[in-house]
């Protein structure tokens, strides 16, 4: 596939890696270290803004939510401890939740339907030109999504990247709620096993 | 239903649940080790899904963020927000009779129907201790506002530098919003915590400083770093 062999090292490295330890930075932030917070911003903002933008769509609102998330990380840094997981997971959990809350509180859910619905199903990665993630990460996720059944993949993508509740997914796909819950869980478990819990 | 709740781990991790379902599932997580472990692992997986979508924001965002954090106070390590609802029915028995006597006398003196209005089930040991500390301080003050459709009571002592905000039967906030309490000093407002479901709840505030007011606002779910302009309730402190 493709006319030349692509090696992982050729992927763009716009996100510093491995580089600074997010967990250590976040613990310094908890003590009010602004320099550490600035480094944490650089480390996290690509993934945070990216997932928010994917869900919220509107660039201005996406920036607002991204700022709210970074401020919340600053404010609540003392609650983080390494046994709770990586700083990235901590931050992404906050970001995803806030992005989903933002779109769900928007009145015009009908607009969301027509703008987002079917497009999400077809191509989860449609903004290739703006990607700062490594090709490798993106390919791994794409490949592992490919190991899911169609229903599992569509459910997971609608839920995660589309910010849909499992009830909305059920309605969109015309599938019973119990089945959707199971597909979301099975799909994530399959992704976990494929991607590895590193 | 028991089998059903375990199946919610995927939907929960993907934020594909309603606020109520999330609250219920988080209660379940405290009791189900297997689900807690699964959630921990699946969160890492979801993070990888998110990372694959990474996009650089406009560079100006960074300066905006750095400017704002300089105005935001960080929460202390011991969260002084205690949301609600963990029945600890034995605390009343464990209180010493002296402390109980102080509470009763102080409550009677202040004319506050705190003890009557609140179940032991709604108040943790730490809050009971804070209540005793405040009520036995020489400068304890109480202010209360509301009726059978919701009441907010503030109990504080400047000398003890402690405050309890006691909500009783607050109406549930609108979907997508939480009540947030603030201590206000002039133009400066500091979050005292969230009352996500309204109802009956207690917030403990340490470090009142020179706050002259307490305000309650409606904020987006999860709270805000600055209060929105409209106060749902407002109390002046002496």
C-alpha cells in the first residue's frame, strides 16, 4: 500500500515526545509553578484542542472550551496524583467531558444532526492537513478501529467524536439501547486490547 | 438491572451518558472494583482516540490561558467541597455528649433549626465537627433565606475562619448547569464549591478571609472559574 515504505520515524513530530513528564509537571503546577504550567500547556494543548474541536466544531467555542479546561487543570491540579493515571488521561477526560457538555447544552441539536451525523460515521480523521499527532498514532487508532464490527465502530465514533449519548446513538442507528451499551463496551475493550494499555 | 449497570462502563468512559446516569454510575464505581478497574483501563484507550485527533490551536490561545490562570486561585489539596449523600448514621452516636450539648445550646440560642432540618445522613463527621467549632465560637453568626421551596443557611465564625453553607431542598438546577457558591470580597470571587443537584447538601469553606458576601450562581456543569453575573442568592456577612 503506497508507493514507498513508510517508516514510523518519518512521521511529523509536532508534539514533543517523550519529552517532559506530564505527571511531574502537573504535580509542580499543584504548587503554583507557572513555568511548569506553561510546559504542560505545550504538552497537552494539541490533543485537548483537537478532541474539543472534533466535538464542538465551531473554532471560537472550541478555543473557549480549551481555555476552560486548561484553567480547570490549573485550579484543580492538587487533586491529581500519579496513581490516578497519566496527566494526559486526566486532562483528556476533563476536555472530553466539557466538550460533550458544551454541545449537549446547545439548543440546536437538530443542527448538530445534519452537520455531524453521517460524516462522523464515514471518516473519523478528516482534517489531515491540520494534524499534529504522529502518523503512527493516527494509523494505530485507524487500524484498531478497523478491527471492530461496523456497529461497534459506528457506535464508538458517534459517542466519542460526536459527543452523542448512548440513547442518541441508539436512535441514530435504530438499535436497542441494551445493544448499544454492549457495543460501546465491547468496542472499547477490543480497542484497548488492540492499542495496548501503555 | 444489576447486570445492566456493569454494561455501562463503555458508555460512561465515552461520556455517552446523561448527568443522572453518570452520578449513579459513579456511585456504583465506589462499590465495584471490577468496574473501577475496567473504567481505568478504558479511559486510557479513550485518551488514545482523543490523541489521534490532535490539532494545533491558534497561538494566541496560550497567552490568553496564561493571563487567566494568574487570576485564578488554586484549590487546596484537601478538597473542602463535600458534595453530599453518604449516609454515616453512626456519627451522632460517636459525638461526645459535651459536643452534642454545645450544638444543642448554640442552635437554640441562635434560633436555627439546623439540627432538626438535617438528617445525620446528610452530614459527614467532618462537617459535624465544623458545625460544632463554629457554633461554639464567640462570634458565630447565622443567616438563612428561603422557604419550603428551598432554603440556604450560612453558618460562620470569623474567629474560627470556618463557614458552612447548608442547602435544603434547593430546586434542581437546569440541565447542563450546576449551582456554584462563591465567597465575595469586593470584586474578587472565590469558588466555595458546587451543588450539582441542588437538593439538600452541605459545603464547608475554610479560609473565609475578609469576604463580605456569599453568592450562589448557576454555572455550566462542572463549574466556572469566575461567577456568571446573575446571582441566584446573595447573603451579606457581618
